[in-house]
C-alpha cells in the first residue's frame, strides 16, 4: 500500500529506502505497463533499522527503475486474496530523486467541482470543502455528529483569536440568568475571570461567602468541577457548572497562587447577597476606609450615601479600596467616577473599525469633587475598577497605591446564535483619558507596595494609604472639605 509518511522520521537507512524503492519498481514491467502478478509492496521483505541514521555515504543498490506517474496497485485484505481486492491508485512524483523523499499517495481530483453554498464567505469556502469531503468519503462518516463538528469548528476559530473574553456559549447554558447584577444568586460566591491561557481564575471571593469560608483565595485557579476538567470551555459555561442550588456541595480542584500542589476544596453552595459598598472603619473616623467590591446598578447611590454619612460624622478624607474588585457594569462605574470629577473625559472606547466613543462625567447633585481621597488597587482590580483608577489618575484626582491592576479593558457584547447558543464578542477596548490601553496592560500605581505575604501586603498598603492621606490633610483646610448639602 502507498506510504504517506516520511522515512526520515523513522530513521530508515539509505539501504532500506533503496530496497523499498526497488520493491515498488518490481511491481512494474520495464516498459512501465501494469503487471498482473506484481508483488504488493507490503509483501516485500525489507530490513528496517529504526536507529540507523540516514547517511549519504551509505552503500546503495542499483538505482530503482523509472516509475510511471500513475500505477493502479492491487490492495488485498489479510486473508491472502480471498476477499475482493480493490484498486488503490498511487502516484509517485516525477521529480523523485532523494532517498529521503516520501512516496505520496496519488492526488485524486474531484469528479465535479464542489459548489460552495450561497452565503458562505470566500474565506470559509475551504472549510466547507473539507467538511463536504469528510462527510462523503471518511470511513467513519456514518457516526459523524454535526453538532460536535459545529462546536469544534467554532472553538477552533475562537482559539485563533487569542482572546479569552470572546467565547462560545452552548445552547444548554445560554439561558442562565444574569441575576448577580441585581440582587442575589445561589452558588459559592466568587468573582472569576478567564486569564490569557484560558484558565478560570478567582479574582476575589465575595466577603463572608461560602467560597471565602471554604478557603478560596484571590488568584486561585479552578481546574476541575466535580471531577470534570473545565479547560477549554467558556467563562459562562464554567460558572454554570460551579453554581447550583443552596445546600448542595461542589468539589473544586484548585491550585492556589504560588503553590505547586493542587487541592480539592468542597464548598456548600448558599444564597449570595450582593453588597458593593462596605465601610471598614469606625463611623466618624478622620480617615474612612470604604471598600468597593463590585459595580452594580445601585453602587453609586450606596457610595454617595456612605460618604455623606461618614463626612457628617467628622471624617475628613477617604481611602477608597478597589483591591480584588473584579468590575461590573460600565454605566455604574461612570456614575461612580462622576462623583469625584467636576467634568471631562472618564474613558473612551475604540471598536474594530476605529470608531471612538467617549464617556464623559455626568451631572450629579452631590459635590464630592473636593473630598481628599486615595485609591487602593492590586493585581485583582479589574475591568470597571480599572476605569475608575485610570480616570482619577489621569485627572490627578487621587493617588493610587498598591500593585499593577489586572488588565481587563474590553467591551463585550452577547449575540444569540441560530442553534440556541450564544457568542460573547470583544466589541471594543477601553482607554484612559490620556490614551492608556487597559486591556492586557493593566495600570501601574503611583506608589507600589508589595510583600511576600498577602495578608501583610494588605496591611502595609492600607497603612501607606492612610499616611499619604494624612499628609494631604495637613496641607489643606478641613472646613473646605465638607460636601455641600
């Protein structure tokens, strides 16, 4: 039968190659005509050394006889010819000269050109051609599942994008509700994202959630859910596997950041209340420590209320903590940023055609533009939180302390597909007012504070923020810092 692989890869010696070529030549008459009693190539006894290197100096037998361009070669079954044999066409290239050259099977042209269906773009015509040939001729075509081929083709195209935020959603998970934007949901309580390698990373567990109580930490990589690998699936599919009714238990194979060993963590799912504004200091403290855990629809209102209350009790400045904040709604972060700026650009986005959309400061009834503040951010501050960091940094409104941010600065839209599934598409990318690209770059802090121990790092970052803000307060008049009622 024809050989379709490279002899070089097997390490066949030059003698062995020559014998193979001679055996092929022996299947033909000197005139090049077909011989009824020709010996099949695989029946020829050839000694092949897998370890012997190919050498141009190796002894050779006489050159093989010239081969015709196309020779039907009998191909028989293992029963020695009892079953019907079929002619398997072969073709040896005319320029066959080197002993390391493979013997390729014949190129069989189509009886009739394949017509590409109307509507298939020219760039994908070859994909249609491959599918058509497989469906018509592959030995296992009777077992083909069109849905499997469809999903594999989609995932193949998306892999070529090298964009972890553009992904396919199967029909059975497309209908999952986005309830976590508006109130509560049942699950483990952890914000997650796909990293550049397509792995599911915990950006931050929600405070006092089942995930936090079970030992899930920021930066953890979730590899399996209930013994099933989630590598290669979309973000929303992975989330759908982790979520579930309260009281049920999910087993997660987790790799903690910085650890080599993987651990299995069992988490009992619960009802996760969503709270985006958390006061971390005593009411009326000179410097208030306020943490933003996310950007929901009501975050701006909740933050305004919290700041007003603490300023009325005697607070002079605030540390706004965005560490481990995975993001949220774009409109929400625009509203929050507008609380601290008198006007100007908050961010702009560019789509694939180069079209630009500007997001400017919105008018609001609260006057918080003069409240002294410092921002805390780290490597798990992502998406919407990076918009706030970039805007206040570029407007010189607040000092940013901590670590470089995550680098998720893209606009995603969700389109429904005809099969009931969906496609998350990266539609545009965000830039700070000064034109800094957020996506995959992240934003550097004004003052970097790092430590090998995560808990100690959190403490030192907060201490540095308080020191910085106290220095600013010493240079300003407290009476001018109160918001106007």
